[in-house]
């Protein structure tokens, strides 16, 4: 039987297509999905029969890649790898949805992967290591939101000029081998996702793809964020003071901290973008051999909130303000003072007040810096 083809670019009701696709997967059918990288043949991981069909299709045809487990979000990765931490957890949070596939061990006793049938586990993770992915494409994400359990996808590998395109011989082959084809035209990248082996010891690229090594180094770095009100006095001083303490601990220059997998930044809960630091803050930092003159203020944004691993606020009010807008930040957000007291705003005061404020910040930072797990970003 020839597969039905739905042209997503002309679909009058995308929601109807989503529900039809969810039903097809639940019935054990194979569906061809577009992703941001390549098209892929998809089956429900909870339907052993459709997985065995996909396995046979992969064995019979060299057009398909190794299977990947498609999950709903980066947070869901912890259901499959409960002990994931460090760079691995950061990569999942920052890179998904996106063109990255992470190979991770899924045999932890508390992993939900162990609840999937043995036939599916043998196909997806024959040695206890599975490829996990959250594609950046609205159709597959919409289907995932309405589907119970994960999906399994095998990418249709590019050949000649057909990478990421659903037409000609590729479309004919898909119609003969599957049950439903969702055609969205050309994929954004038209090349495979980057496959990264991830463990708590670090990461390595096992298959080059859309995202390169330098981007991954930055994405896997620890990001520490210092927050005050306007991002012109307290948090900028805290930023450069923390960089200096981290550099001293690592035995490197302040300018080299990011090369060791640590990014330190600052922001304000009511900051205007591009504001200059106060002259007193610049003077006080200069007296400590630190350059604050090029700082430009920035407000808190969704992106910054998502990226940050540790957020230190100058006051309890700052912390509460952040959590009111981003409740998920609670485990990562703390008042810089361990006694929960505030670092008073020196704005409008003389240089001596700024000196006192800087010393107070520096003393508090020393406790946090000693507790950081510092290592190279690719270790």
C-alpha cells in the first residue's frame, strides 16, 4: 500500500494533521517527519510491532541512520539519565530543541528507558547507550506533546543533492516503505545532526554535523550570573571580581576564564540595555587591577535565564523578582550573602561606599567560588 502524503505547506488545519499523525503512531504505523536537519522515519517507542518494522527497514536499506530516541524536552533527559549532571545537563537544557543528538547511558536503575519493551531497548540501545534527541520542528514537537511515551526516529540519510528534501526518488521510496509522509519541503539544514557522546566526565563529538566543536564548548560551559537592579554598580563589580577569583583558582588570566569552561556575566532586573557603569564602580575596580570601563548593562531575558547555571542576586528582593517571572530558576538562584542579608546599593554614594560594597561582595564570592566544580569545558 502506498503511503498517504500530506503537504504541510498547504494544510488548512495543522491541528487536524497533528491529531491524525498521533493516531497513526498509536496504531503502529510508520510516519515520515520533517526535522530541522533531515527527514526521518518515525515509530512509537511503545508499539513494539512498529519498532520491529522500523528495525527491518533499517536493516534492508542503507538509506536510514542508526535509531534515535525522540523525547519531549531537555528536562525529560533526566527521566532517562537520572544521574546526569555538569556539562551533560547544561547541553540538554541549552541545546534542545535543536540539531544535536546526545549518546548517553540509559541503564540507570531509575531510568524510564528500562520500562520500554526489551525488543525496543535492543534496537535503540543494544549496549545500554541510546541516542537522545529533541528536534527543532513544530510538527514533531506538537505530536510529542500529545503522544504517550517517546518516539524512535531513523534519519533518511542524504544522497547527492537530495539532503533534507522530500521529492523525487526520496518521496517515492518513502511512500513505498511507510504509511504516512508529512512533506514540508526542504529541511532547514539538510545535513545530519551533530552526535555527541555525553557522560558526567565530559563530551566528545562522535559524528560531525550542524553544530561545531567551538559552539559546543561554549554551550557546555558553566554560566554564572550576578544580578542587581540596574546592572551598573553591584552586579558588574561582582562579575569582574568573580572572574578574578576564578582565574586565580585556575591559575590563568582573567581573559582566559571562558577557555576553562566558565562564563561569568551580569544583568539587572530593571536594567536598560547598553548603559554604562557608574564612574565610581569603574574607579574602584581599577584600583584592584580590574577593567570595568567597557561594561554595558543588560536586562534579564528568557535566554539568559535559561542559560544560567548559578544565579547570585544582590538582595532577597532581586531573587523574588526573578522567581516571580521564572519559577523554574528556584534551584539555581540564591542571594549572594549566605546569611540572606542584602548587599546595599552604593549608587549616589562616595567612592568609599563603593569600596565597602566591593569588599563585601568579594568576601561573599570567595565562598561560592571555592564550591564550584571547575574543569575544562571539554573534559
